[in-house]
């Protein structure tokens, strides 16, 4: 009996030893050699991902579908979402919350390690992303968001915070960020992980305070006293609240261009058929605004048409030929047509755009890929009679950057605050011209001095002129232009799609509606229904034409 007990004890010891050994091996095997151990991860490594993904998110909106909303561009292939806001009743926000989860890890890790530098930077990024979300949707998960690991329905299915509270939280976080980043020295660094500023803390402070100006101006119509106090507080103390006033301090993200994943979204280097690049064309609305002002920035953003059109009554009947010609000393190609060639299609001569350099796609075209007498009835065909975006946007290594917040924007904010709202925000005329100059500098365009002499450019102090110039300078930053239009009604744009007006928000995501229905219902109830709301794909409640809190009662934009 004793012998059996001894054998049993020995056997159990061996089993326990083996089990412990196997457990150790399983732990080692379950450690992802290519991943980060959260307990040992360097927050800077995760921060780098936050910065790059945020930059990609902003350019993905500002150069793609929202650029169609704000009529910088139109597409002539797969057009619905870009040209007519046909978003199938759903706009996804999961990517933005994914970035915020990574950013929360950076912040929590920085708190644990007592690193105020990383805390301050992560608060700026938190403000940037939550600002984007509430701008685009309205009420959204905020105070209870990003806490799913706690369990419980209040965190797994978070309530939607009112838009006003989100804006207030953003402004409070930016104030705290500026305070954290104002320390004379830090116990940590950012180094090369900081893909925006390469560790320059002063530039992060400028980013924080300039972002605050953006959000104070959001509230200019809804809470003017709050907006006025916030803007004047920042402007009055440039030592405590430095801001971005020169293009050298712009918040931008460069693209290395080593793969499709780290290249400009319409690059044709890795898209061998150039599908994404060639289906984006200049919008005639934007082209007209640039041509009316003899704006030399058009050359940085658009290509000249490969073949311009000339319809001449003096040509023999049946003429339709392409010839070589010279325009302003430059060899060009021209397509000569006699008016009778337009008769079969019922096209009047007045609808042919014969500009020798820049031709945009008008809005509301049902078949944009045949515009201006191009015969190939194929989506995203290579129409030579319409201006494509500049070829640099097809070059993966062009050096073109995602623009997140710029000196041009900040100067226009101050010009509007001073001239339109009469706040103490500096000399309005000076800031207006500085805004234009910063845009020229950012895009490496000359002739600024000549440009500002144009009759439509000379400062007149009106909101229409300031916001129109801000819209022009916001090329590839269409989201910001959309928010300005929503707040002011400028620039004056005619709508497309089912309504005669532009939308004012995104649809709440379908996945959220399925999984968090009660909170979605409460958020929908806070939206103001309009005469256009019923035209939305998800009914009148969750409509892109229903107004969020920030414009309710302002009579803006319509």
C-alpha cells in the first residue's frame, strides 16, 4: 500500500512538472513574435501608428468622397458616393474608433510611466479624432467609449454623448494638452516616432491651440459667447498659447511611397491600371472659381486637358479631326468639330466646354464618362477633354502630403473672427492675406503678389470672401471645408443627388444600428428634421439632411 502511494505521489509530481513545463511552453508559443506585449510596449511605437493612421483617415475623407460633396472633384467611374452622396444609408466609423483605441493605450501607458509629453500628444490626437467623429455624425459614443474591456452593457453598448458635451470635452482636453506640453523639460522623448514634427514639442503646442481655434469657430453661430472667449483667450497670449501661423508649422503627413499602403491614395505606381487616379476629375465648380481669379494654384492641383475642343461654324460640315496647335507658346492638341456633328446627340454648342486649358466635370451628370464629346461609353475611361487631377497625385513618391491642420486655415479663422464676428483676433486683412500666402507656400506656387491684386481677391471683409478663399486653400482637406459650409453657407454650392442642397452629416453606421439600437434611437431623436430629411436612405430620422445640434436654430446652411 505504501509502495502504491509512493508511486502515486511520484506520478503526480511528474504530471505536475510536465503540466507546468507545457504551460510555460504554451505561454511562449502564444506570444506573437511580430506583435507588441502591452505590458512592455513602448508607447511611442503605438503613437507612430496613431499618427500615420489618423493622417490617412483625414486624406481618405478630404481627397475622396467629401471632395465630391464640396465640389473640388467629380468622378467619371463608380460615381455614386463621390458625386451624389449615395452612401447606401451607412457610413462606417469603426476605423476612427480603432485609431482612438490605440491612442488610449498610448495615453494610459504614458500615465503609468509618468510621461507628460506622451500624455499631451495623445490628448491632442484624441481631440482630433473625436472632433472628426462628432463633426461628421453629431452625437456619438464619447465618455463611455473605448472601455469595452470593462464588460457590462454600458461599455459594450455605450450611450451617445450630446454633441455639445463632446465639443466641450475636446476643448478641455486641448487646454490640458497645452499645459502638459508647456513644461520646460521632459523625462521622455518622441524622436523619429513622431512622424508629424520629429519630436518638436513647440509644434505640438501650436497644433493643440490651433485645433482649439478650429473648434471654437465651430461654435461661432451656436455658442458665440463661448467661441469669442476661447478665440480671444488664445490670441491674447501667444506665449502661453502659440498657434500655427506659418506653413512651415503645418500639420502634415508625408507618404514614403514604398508600397500601396504607404502611398497617396490615388497613386498609380502600384495601381497599374491607374483606376483610382484616372476616375477622379476636376469639378467644374472649383475650376470656375480658380479661373475667375486667375489662380495659379490650379496648375498644382490639375492637369490641362490633353485635347481641347473647338466647335466652329466656319468649318466644313462633317468636320471632326484632331490637329496639332500651339497655345501660349506650348505645343498642344485640339479637336476641331463642325456644329452639325453635335446634332445626332442633341448637344447644343453652348454645353461644350472649349477652354483650352482647364475643363471640369459639372455636377449632376448622369453619364459623366462621356462628357464633352468623349465617345467611349465606359466608366473611368481616359477622357482627354476633361482635366484630370495633377499627375503628381498619381506618383507614389511625389512628396505630396496629407494636410491635417494648416497655417492657411488658422489665418482664415482669425480673419473671420475679427472681420465678421468683431472679436479681438488681430488684423483681419493681414490674416486674410497671410492665409492665402500660406497656401501658396505650402503648394510651392509663386505669383502670390500678383494674385492678391485680382478684383475678386482684394480683401473686402465679407464672410463670403473669407470662406471662399478658405475653401480654395482647403484642397485635399474637404472635410474642413464641409464643416465651414455647414456653419456659414459658403461657398454657395448647388446640391446634387436627390436634394437641391448638400448634406450636413453622415449616416450612423449600420453595424451600430444593429447592435446598439436603443442608443442610436436616442441619438436620432436629437437630430432636427428638415424638409429634405425624408430623402435619406435610412428614413427621416437618420438622414444626411437632418441637422445635428451644432447648426440647429442657426438657420445655416439652409
